[in-house]
């Protein structure tokens, strides 16, 4: 595996007005995570990769991200939630239970 963690943020947009992650500030939170991981020197080969994703089919739970290889699905509302995922899951290896989707 080329990355310790591979994080996918759903950035799906629906033009028909149906619920989607982009309606919940997903792009700004993706950008926050990408920049923060770089600031913390967590990005690059063997480390963490933050990626955009199309629809992850959990629109009603949005915004949504999934962290691999663990396959942990999260929902979040602001930068504080994303920061908690970075600090706890990506750095300390402890998934954030309160933000997990089941």
C-alpha cells in the first residue's frame, strides 16, 4: 500500500435539488483537511492522501468521508470535527466513534 491512510471526501453535487454532500459545505471541509494534513507533514507516500470522491451513496448522512484501509465512514459538520478526525484517527490511530456512520 502506498498510503497509511487514504481519505475520500464525497463532493457530489445534484442539480435536481436532492440532498447531497456539497449542500453541507463538503468542499470547504475537504480543503481544510487537505491543507491541515500538509501543515502537519502527514501527506505524501507512506502517509496520508486526501482525495475528492463522487457520490458515496450516503447523501442523507452528508457530508461524508471514508478512511481506508480501515473502511471507517464519518459524517462531520465543521472544521472542529474534521480536526478531531485528523488528530484522533489519522495521527493516533483511534477512530472517532461519535462521528462514525454505521
